[in-house]
C-alpha cells in the first residue's frame, strides 16, 4: 500500500481534531477542521449527527488517529504494537515510547523539521547522522546516549533553518538535549509516558488489538 499523499486536513477532519500534520502551518492557518467540524465525504454531516459510536468504532478511531499522527502504515503500526506487547511493562506505555523513539520523531522533536513527515524526508534524503554515521531509515530506534546530528553539508538546509527559527516550534522535551548552533542533539534518557505530550488513549488501541 502506498503512503497517503492527499490533503492532510482531510485526515484531521476524519479524526475530529487537529493532528498537526502540516507543522507550523497548523498554528498559523485557519484549519478546515474548525470550519467544517464533520468528517469528509458526502456522508460526513450525517456521521457528525450520530449520537453514539460502538465500542469498536471508538477503539478504531483512536488507533487511526495515533497511526496517522506518526505517519505509519497499518503493518508498521501492528508490528510496533506486537513488539511493545512483548516487552515487560504496560503495553500502551511501551507503544507510545516506541513511537517516540523512532528516528524521524526524534528529529521532529528536536526541531530540525517542522513536522514528522518533513523529518521522515530529511532522514530518507540522508541529511541526518546517528553517532557520526548517516542513517536513512526513519524507523531506526534511537537509544539512550545516541547523538543525532544534521550532516555538516546540510546544516544550512533551508527547511532545517526555518524550522529551528519558527516561533511556533514546540518546546524541547526533558529527555532530549540540543545544541541548536551546531545542529546536534542527544537522547539523554529513555522517555516515560508522562514525558510525552500525546493526547491519546493508548489503552483503547491495546483493547482493539487484543480482540
């Protein structure tokens, strides 16, 4: 299945809220989800009038929301869930931590890219190094102590510079460190669920996949 390349605002409307898929533009532009607070398509308004969703529908929408926020395919997301389920601890917390530990997400969290999709492109185009070696796999799992850097020849890349200078840039999280001038960051400790600003009910995803 190919990656979705259509209007990302449709995905936000389908999930009923902002997923911040367009980076800074989501803060500065009037979002379609605010103007048309119902799912896209000819049956969208009718769906918005429905009073109650089934338990399965609620769980499915939560899974779709998180999957779309991180830009994963269904198979990628399911494999990540199965890995999280095999690790000691709370499965939902493990899943969110695994999502946050992906290289494309860490690049986004450090401010090198305006969105996760832009971060994924930076990684794919070989603009990012991990511990001094170029890594072009967005799903690479960043470990504690790993040094994430923009390659020397890419430090003045327009998208990187504009992202770091953006006024709406998210605050750097406590489990990450960043030297903005040298474009080098580091994961200083493993994140906990309480460290991650993700408005999601991951337990619903666990219940969905556990059926």
